[in-house]
C-alpha cells in the first residue's frame, strides 16, 4: 500500500478511499491537486506469480479504452506503472453503478429507463464500430456519472475483433451470457453483447433478474432455452422492445444500430427534452461550483432529489416500491 501511495503522490494524486474491488484490480477514489478534481484509480497488482494474469486484463482494458471516445463510455486519462503495479486513471463516477441504483431504488421509471437504454445502445454501437466486443456487460459494469449519465466501464474482458472470426470464448457473468455462449457454440461476439445488454435492460426495467433458477444447472438450462418471462407491465412497447433484443437465434437478433431506431426512442422525446434541460441545469450548477468553490453535489437519482424533480416535471408516476431482494448476480 505504501508503494501505491508513493507512486500516486509522485503523479499528483492522493488516495481518498477504496471504492471497488474485483477479480483483477482494486479501485480507489483519488484527488488530483493540480486539477482540484476526483478521479478513479484502477490498480492491478502484478508483483506476484499468482497475480501475473492481471497484466492481461490491464492490457486489454487500456487498449480498448484508448480506442473508444464516447460520452457514455468511461474516459481514461492516463496509465503508468511501478515495479509491482499497473495503474489506470479514469474519470470518477460518484453515483455508483446501475446495479446499486436498482438495488436501492428498485425498477427504474420509464422515462429515465429509455434515456439510459439509448445512452447504452449508443455506447455499445460505438464499441462495435471500433471492433471492440465488451464481453462482460452487466449492471455493475455500468456506472453513473455526476450528471446522471450512464458510463459503460470495465473493459478487462473485452476483445478486439479485427476480423469477423466467430468466437467460442466462454467468459463473463453467467446470468448475462447469451444462449449461444452458454452452449459453447462458435458465435458472433457482438450479438452476444446485445443479449447481455438485453438482460441488463430487463433488470433495469423490472428490478429483478429474468432467471429464477436456484442452481447453476437449472440456470444454464433456463438460459439455453431463452426462457424469459415478462411481468405484467402496462407498457407494451417496453416489453416488445425487450423481446426484440432477447431473441435466442443470434442471426435474428438486432444490432445496436438497428435497436436505436426502435419506436420506444420516439415516444419519449418530450420527456427527454425535459431531462436534457435538467442535465443542463446540473452542468451550470457544477460550473458555478467550480468557479466559486462551493461544494457541488449532484445525484438526480437519490429519492429526495428525484421526488423534487418529479414535482417540478409534474406528471411523473410515483416511485416504484423498492425490490425486496438483492440481485445476487
Ligand atoms: N471510474 C469509476 N468511478 C467510480 N467507481 C468506479 C470506477 N471504476 C470502478 N469503480 C468501482 O469499482 C468497481 C470495480 O471496478 P471494475 O472496473 O468493474 O473492475 P473489476 O474488473 O474488478 O470488476 C465497480 O463496480 C465500481 O463500484
Ligand atoms: Mg466489474
């Protein structure tokens, strides 16, 4: 830990707190004195023989992030190393992940939902256009920035698909894997990403996983059968949209670009305009806080401020009840 502190200090960053820990890396919130701003440092230990596989994850993540510049993909600012560690400096997302949002607030309200869907489809479309398949799309890998925008993160399992050779790679998080991946068939990695995004969208819409299997064997069977059930939901357009993503045959599954043309993105136009004006207000507030050095806090999803926004917008439906069970996947 001392060497990490020392390396970061030399680069002008001070560790504030640990904010995440996964299979390959530890993530810290850091403060940059020069820019008077928080960043996230994703740090990979490569100093021991048993941690050498972290090197691959670092290389994969950094090469993908350096290829992609998009408002809904996490931005990378710098990367460096010391003797035992590799560091990636990322933009800091203070509003948690899509998983924590759904766990805390339950299913996401329709107009926010559609806005997030559009942002994430646009992010995935950009990745696919740059020949990057993410391969680990799930709610915990979607972060929420200071302005409430979705940011696709964690490219540690991604793959650069230079030539369209079908893959038989089996990686990612089981409940989000496409049927053809679980079946270990040679498959189109971009179409498999679309399925994972569809499961992520389902969780965001209904606050629960589409799978209810209690054992891994049964979960595998459910996924192979593509056995998704849809709760009673008054908005048929939403259910039809999800069904148009979660198509078992990957050849019939739409691309991100095609999905962006779905009618669901038209009905929301008026509310989207209102959302954009809110984001603009947040941006102005932020800019003011930077010049006047007043503390800035933006969390448009915490219930208090969300209720305030509902009142100001006027006609939004009441908050959905919190989903009782944690989503374990
Ligand atoms: N840029 C960031 N801003 C805020 N939190 C982050 C950021 N990057 C990662 N985190 C936190 O750290 C966790 C793990 O990061 P992630 O990139 O998903 O790594 P892993 O490969 O270990 O899953 C995330 O779920 C999130 O809670
Ligand atoms: Mg992750």
